[in-house]
C-alpha cells in the first residue's frame, strides 16, 4: 500500500472558498475514481491556509491507473479549469508515502 499525501496552500481567507469549489466539483469525482480517501483536513496551527488530504492505493501502478482514468473524465477537466480561474491556490505539493514496517494500516485502508 502507498498513500498520496496532498497539501494545498490557499491564499489567505480563501480556504473555505477552495473547499466549497472542491466539495461541489472534485469530491464526487475523486470518490468515484480514487476511492480510498484516508483523510481530509485543514490546518488549525502551524502553517495556516492549508488543506491536506490523503488517498490510499494498492501500488503506484494502481494510483496511476486511477488518476489517469479521472484525468480523462471531462468533468475533472472542467473542475481543473474552474479551480485555475478561481485562483484560490498558491502552492500544491504531493508526496507518496508508505507505512513504516512497524505500523499496520487501519481496516479499510
């Protein structure tokens, strides 16, 4: 198993705007194609104005197949266009992580 850890930094005072746009347009598509959301969070201390979400996959090949299928969906392309036009984001990053040898993922992951 691997986890795609995604961190989005929003312009100040636009986290809720980004979340609203995401919830309406991206969340249904990501649930359909990616399927295994491990968590979806906003920062409350530390570096503010960030949204963090994590998606579990069986392997890097599984991740690529699922993300490619989503990318081919015209509704996903429409969301990306809306997100770019809204201009809420300052920075995006993602990391591929895997469980440490001593940790057992929670059921369903």
